[in-house]
């Protein structure tokens, strides 16, 4: 029977250590590079934010390689795996992730590296292709499916009613997100869905009697009222 003390004997540890062959390492790292660049390509094609960060995109490639390297090292030596767990447990990542989709890409890169290092090359390739296809289909939506925020400043209640009637005929769906009333004007914030890519209705609203100004901005789903 193996006791707790036997775990620290060199013979026992050598029995648990199984080196990874050089060809396997080379294949794993080459495949990690290929999958990393694929993730990088999908990120560029599916990016919907305002400011594209090339450093974050390159980080996705690096994360795939790093996670592959770590798992290859951990799988070859039980002592190294224990030390690696201890070292990584004190690491704290404080970078703010503004877009939840960026977090999905980070997990994708790490998961791909782990799967590749585990020797499941086919799973890494097929899984990455499926994930990439799903992201391209769901993220790259048509522009008229994208929500927008329309800000309209009205002179009084009658103008507000006229704007609501005109807007209902021009867009597919509209919903008031906030309403601010002051002595000089009424400011309305609408969340709208367009019928098409045509936004000329904003110009029509701006020339209505009693409408002081109109603003149409893209809406990412996070609203601070």
C-alpha cells in the first residue's frame, strides 16, 4: 500500500512523470499558432466596438500558445504541475474587460490551448471552426437589427405626440428609455429598431415644427438612465 510519505520518494514521482516527445511538442505548438491566428481572424471580423485594440487581438494568439505550453509542461512532470498551480494561484488579473464578448474570446484561446496540449487536435480544430462560425453568424447581424438610441428635444406635449406618431410609422419598433422635462423643452430617449438601413427619418423629424434637435446613436445594450 502506498503511504503519504511514498509520494515524496523520487522513484514514485518518476513513475508519474511521462515526458512529452519532441514531435508532439512541435505539432502542438504549430497547431496552437494556427488556431490562435484563426481566433485572431474571427475577432477582427466580428468586432463591433468603437475602438479596435490590436494588442488585445494579438493577446489571443499569445494566450493560445501560452496555455498550450503550460499544459505540455504540466502533463510531463507532476512536480512541475504542483509548482505551476502554486505559482498561478497568486496571479491576479486586474485588466477591465469592457465587452463581455472579449471575455468569450479569452476563454476560447485558453480552452483551445488546453485541448491542443492534451493531444485532442481534431477536437481543437473542429471546436474552433464551430465556435468561429457561430460567432460570425450571431455577432455580424444586419444593421437594421442593431438597436439605436434616438434623442429628440421637443418644445411641448403636442410636439411629443406628433414625434411619437411619426416615429411609429418610420421604424420597426420603438420604446421610450427615458424622458426629461424642463421649463424649456422635453427630451425623449427612444430605443429603436430600424426597418432598413435608411436613416433619413431622422432628418424628417428634425424639421418638424417644435423639434429643436435630434440625435441618433448606436446602442450596445447597456443603458445608464
